[in-house]
C-alpha cells in the first residue's frame, strides 16, 4: 500500500478537527449528560472509599483508598463512553452520516473526529478524578514521570473503548440498541481487580479478572503510581504494564479498520 501524500494527511487531520469541533459544540449546548458522567465516578469513590472501604482488606496490607483509586481512574475511562456511542448511532439513524459520506472529506474523519472529542472528554474526566483522589488522601509515590505514564495508559484504554464502540454503534445504528452497550461496562468493571483482589473470587472468575483488559490497566497504574496492589504470581500480574499497552492497541488495530469500513458501507 502506498504512503498517504502529505497533502492527504493534512486534509484528513483538518477534517477530523472539524468534526471534533462539531461534537464539542453539541456538548456545549447540552452539557448535562457530560457533567453527569464527570461526577458519577466521584460518587463511586465516596461510596466505595468511605461507606464500604472499612470492610475491605488489601492483600499484603496498605490503605484501601490507595488500592481503590487506580481502579476508579480506570472505571472513569469507561463511564461516559455511551455519550459518544449514542451520538454516532443517532447521526447514522438520522442520515447525518450519509450526508458526511457525500462530502469530499477523508474516510477516517468521522471516526477520528469522534475519538478526538471523546479524548478531550476523557482528559477532563481524569482531571476531575485525580482532583477528587488528592482530596481524599491518595498520592502517587514514584515521581511525576511514572504518574504521567499511568495517565497515558488510562487514556489509551479509553481510546480503545471508543474505537470499538464506534464500530458497534455504526453496526447497530439504532440509538436505543446502542444504549444497551453501557450495560457491558458493569461486568467489565466489576469482573476485574478494580475493587477487590482476584484471589477473593471463585477460581474461574479470578482467571477472568486477571486477564480482563481493565485489570491490566489498573494493575499497571498501581505499579506506576506506587500504590498497593493485589500481588499474584501469574503472568498477567508480572507483566501488567505490557498487557496494559498490548490489549488496547490490539483492540484499536482490529476495531479501527472495521469502523472505517462499516462507515463506508452504511447504505448496504
């Protein structure tokens, strides 16, 4: 496959930036859903950290809130993705996407534009969560560089979830059907090491939790932040950072081309 000319790359970036701006303007006119998704993880931090945290024991010792917060950061990357999914499906159902397809814009611009807008949303969500975490006593202990690396892994997870979700939204097209995708956030989040150690789960569920992509990101962030972890001597526990990079990149590599291909074939 020949390389994309520089002018083509410039056009694709400009088209994606234009569609990112469109999504941001929609959110500015209807901010309530965005505000709710920013504040809901804060409520979970208060609930798990203060109402339920007293009954939690961290394997190997340590403060439960420091154990919990990396998991809550990852959960914050899952909450709010349905806003983008629904917007993509609504555009497809109302024919807006068909009008985009009739315009001389880059084929990847719709997917990239939505992903760019959601990326800004994810940065805002992570900023709110870190502010809340610092307020309740959480800290990172291994320097700013490692903390920023952990934040990068969290945003990479969000990007993977968005790219995969855009493909599913284009596949389903009906906003009502896409809303059901949000239900999948809960089993993905709770069948992980975000709240408790997998050792406390039944054997089969512990295996699912250890190989859960969310668990890889959470374990990697605990390692990079210097927060208490769940330990374990399995391969996922010993290679958490590598898995936290590999899982999202694999999901993006598979879902990205499928999303662009589906966008091109919406009328078929």
